C-alpha cells in the first residue's frame, strides 16, 4: 500500500484525547494532527519521538495533518489503524497470502454478525465464504513479559473480544473464519497476546482458536513511501 506523498517529518510533543497529537514540524511550527489510533499506543507516546505526517488539502477537514508513522531506534512503526485492512486486502488480491488464495471475489466492510462489519469477505462458488478480521499490531515491550514479541492488544478491547465471538459463530454456521494480525513493525520475531493487559481478550482468542477460527500473523515491510505485508510471524499462545 502506497502512503500519501509527501510525508512531513516532526517530533511528537504530546498525544492526548485518544485522537489528537501535537507535533513540532522540522521548521519549528507546532500542529495538531489527527491520531488515527484509539489504543493506548504504549511505547509510542514519549515526547520527542520522530514522527511522519500526511497532509490533506481538503478544506473541510478540521485537522489537515494525520499521524502515519513513528520511529523507534531508527525503525519505522505504522500506527494508523485504518491502514491494515488495505495492506492485507492488497496482499490477498495479489496472491501473496497462500492461506487466503483461491477465492473468486474479495469485498471489504460487509455487514455480518451482531451489527458488525467484517474487514474482508472472500467468496467463491466452490469454496464458500471466508470471513477475515484484521487487527493492527504495533505493541512491542522490550522490558515486558514477552521481549521481542509483537503483542495485541495494547489496551482493553471489549470490541476485539466481540469480533472473536462473531468469527466463532461463522465457523459454527459452516463458514471459514480467520483472525489476521497485521504487525506494522519490523523488529519482532513472533506474536503473542498481551494477556497481562487484557486477560479477557487472551481467553477469547484461545476459545476462538478451539472453535475453529484460524489465526494468521504477518509482519510488514515499512518505508516512508509504502507499507507491504511481508513474512509470517509464529503465533505463540
């Protein structure tokens, strides 16, 4: 997935009210940017971190800048939670996810379950339907319980547990269901749940797996120009 061009460099001043971030641009101007991430952004909110912003020319937007990438020890991290659906869909359509290949059609944001929308719905007359939920992963805690691992979630997510229940319902109805974790970092060697942050989600994921929901995890190759789904990461639960 190509990122908006160009991206503007800055330094994080503060992130607040979940969806706002003050950023000092390289010229010294401080702008308030949209932060498209409802999570805690643990490890990615320290003042002074280098960040990269996109800018919209839409005059109707209240905030013209959007936080896209952050830099940790020289490595880029994607924090825009609206990007993973497109990153994964692009890879699936190109045949770069063998586990999800062989379907005739791909649709996004299709209504299903209990008043929800599935991120990706794959359909084929001979294979049936495959419901794919995509989660953005950006948490790594070098001094935490799982050093070197990408972890999800970074805050309590009742909505995430609900999605797992709905995927399990699809399996019970005879469909295929997949939970895809899209890791927008390049410094991880495996994936696990942050059970100490949200034990309910950890339990829900284990139940979903036992119910037949398939679990996939992929890292990403990230540059200031694009983010591309890359190698699988082992899932350790």
